[in-house]
C-alpha cells in the first residue's frame, strides 16, 4: 500500500512540471499570436489611414480584421478574437469570462497598472473540457482615435453608422482600455 501511494505521489510530482510547461507553452504561443495580430492590424490600419484617411481605416477593420482573426484561428486550431466592454461589432461581444477579465483590466488600470503588458490567463472548464484562456489588454492608440475617439468627423460617423448601427465603441481617449485580444485553446 505504501509503495503504491509512493508511486502515485511520485508520478504526480513528475507530471506536475509537464502540466506547468504545457501551460507556459500555451501562454507563450498566445502571446505570440496576439502580438502577430496586433502588428498586422496596426500596420494595415496605419497604411490605410495614410493612403485614404479614416474611412479607409474603417474598411480595414470591417473587412480585414475579422478575416485575419479567423485565419489565425484556423491556422492554430484555436478561437482568436477581439472584444471590449464597448463593442463596435456585436460579433465581438465578450462572453461571461471575457467580461470579468475586462472588468479586472479596468480595475488594474484604475490602480495605475500600465495596459502595455497587461494580460491574464487561466485554465477553465468549458463544456466538460479543459480550455486554456488568454486575454491581452489593448490600449487606445493614436491612430485609433480617428474612429474611436471623442470627436469624429461627419463622414466617419456616417460610415460607422452604415456598418455598425449599434456601435458603442466611441468616445475613447488615447491610453484608455480599448479592449483585448482573447484566445481559447482546447486542451
């Protein structure tokens, strides 16, 4: 009996680092995916705004952002998305877990923590299966204020209203918590 218990404890201790490494590997992969998404979206947005103004930037978000998150999701076999407490596109509305993390991000920011490296991850059970969940805070950047800021040009408002009649993602100041990248990895 003591040998069996000792064997089980030893096996559990040997397996623990493997599980920890698996979570660490998932965290690093999630960071890489969110960085990839941020860089591609930022570059696309900046190029569009420089060549065609804010209305061209709206086209990038409307056409390319959803396709890009879908592509990264398919490539990795995960769900990769963007979400916010104030969404522009209802398809990006947070689920209960994401809403809680977004609220925690807002509280952490209110206490003075920088949004630049703010993230959260956890292993949760969803539908009877373990899932690795990750979120990376997105601060409101300067180029984003063309379409999400407190003062928008009439042509931008018209285009936003056309694409997003239930848009709530306006009135942000540079540096505000704009939203987050969110990733779910089945385990």
